[in-house]
């Protein structure tokens, strides 16, 4: 196995600078234009030919491991490495010098780390090929709009970028793990996740006379309180159904005529996922009937089919385990539980064998709380950047080694 430590150390400061720049200038899903430009410029400097997706953001770039040959991906082995590049719609309250300068947007999920790490993996592989060329391609996927449903992976796949790929690898920040440790799990790593918007309507009215109209706020509270339990009881398996937004009305003395509730449905079980939408609709039809709180509202459900679980392939997961053990020691490998969260990496593992790795980002010397992903104060120990870069590059090389 090639020792990558020296190469990674030489790029450490640049990768940290890239990450901090991205952290300070986050971009919303589907609007990652400056991030895309940065990726294209950095890869082009190295003589690569990055391709911007037809959506206008996101980059795919083939890195041939033999610089002297114009390789055809249809005739040589291809391995894909993936990072996501978008930010979250939330404020950054870290107080760091590189905190977000864009109100309402923050890299609180670590996609800035993922992007910098994949650039680092590319720079590492470019140096490796000088002394150890081989007829193979590493496909770099910088995926946009991961935080949306169904995610930018569907655009990557629709353009044919998973064709000829033998296996795919990626890493995601995990603040529950100390830096230097990586979480692995064979089989389902994440959960299936759907999103939906429920609109309830009524005639509106005066808050002094709620019985003379449809009290939408009370109905919204009833739905938010009972729908999860009702759906779970019908399915007979554990699910997570949570509302993240409820909007209705603008005045204290006016009962609104329209109220919307936006939520997500999540399950670790693929078969349950297939029944999710029908079960939610059935539960709503039985919940939204005339009752002790008055006449029932009219309702409309816009249900967005989301993501299947990420399923880590046994063979590629064993490969990652070997790579991590050789680079960082066997103690660096940690078992990780299945998450209730979803990730569009699932669309890749639906089509080709692959493994998604949990990347430890917590400073073990810090007394600070382990702030979860999507926290306004989420930050990372930046040593995780070169660790991820090394693991990604190492996985590509190991997967392509005869």
C-alpha cells in the first residue's frame, strides 16, 4: 500500500484554507455557483477537465491514473469518489473567524469539509500517478443540492456519470466520533426519508367565535400531535414523522383560512418506506373528520417521495476497513449505528456497490459539547479534512489494485 501521509501533509494548509473559504461563503442547494467555480478552477489548474452538470452547479471530473494515456472509461476500471457541496438554510452561530458571511446559510452539515477532502484526494492521486501510473480512472463527483429531496445525485445519474463505475465511496462528518476515528457499518447505514406539505383550509373567522368556523390552528395542533402515532400504529414498525414548519395566520384575533404543515417521514425499513405515503393519507382521512373541536377542514397533501436507505456493500466496506486500519491503525475503525437521517448517497448504492463512511470530527481534547449536525454552532476539528482525503484516495487505489 502506498504511503500517502507525506503527500497529504504537503496539502494540509491549502485544504484547510479551501474549507474555511467555503464555510464563510455557503450557498443554497442548487445555487452553488461560486463553489462550483472554485472546484472547476482548482481541478483545471492540474490539467484536468472538470464538467459542470447541466443543472448549472455541481462538478464531475474523470482523473486518469495514467497521465500519458487518454483513457476511455468504457474500457478501463472506474472508481467514483463523492462529496456534496451545498449548505443549509440556517444561521451560523459558531463565532469562528471563518463563520458564514451569508445570512440564513451555514455549512452546519460539514459539506465544506467533504468538498475540501475530495479536492485533497484528487491532488493526492495526481501525485501518486506520477510514480505509479495505471490504466484506470477515478471519477470525482461533487454533488449539488444534497440537502433537497431527492437530492442532486439523481442529476448526476441522469447524465450517465455512474455508467462504467465499479464502486463508489464517500465520507460524511460525524461529531459523535473523535477526529482520527471513522465509523463503518455493513448494510443499511441511513434511513429512507420522504418530505411532505399538508395544506388545510377553511372559511376563516373571528377568534371570538371559533365554533362558527373551522379553527385551523387547533386542527394543525391536533395533526402535529397525533399523526405520528396514528401512522406508526397502522404500519406496525417504528417510524419517525416530525413537522419542521407550521404556518398559518398573521393576526391574534383572526382565525386563518389556510394553514400549512411541512414534515418528514423516515423509516429504517425499506418495505415500510414503500407504504409510507398511502399510510399517511389514510391516517389523515380518518383524523380530519368532524370532531369535538368542530368542523373538519378541507385538506390537500403534497407528498414528495424521497430517498431509500444508504446500503453499504459488504465487500467495499471490508475494503474501507482495511484502508483505514493501514492508514490510521485498527483502533481507528468504529462500529456505527444505523441513522434515522437520509442521504442522497443512497441513489449511488442502489446502482453500484459502495460504502459511506462516518468521519470523526470532534476534538478529543475539547471540553465543548459534541454539537450535532445541523446545529447552529456545529464546527469540526480540521484535522479531519486530510484524514478524509487520505481515506478516499486510499479506497480508490485499493479498489483499482488487481
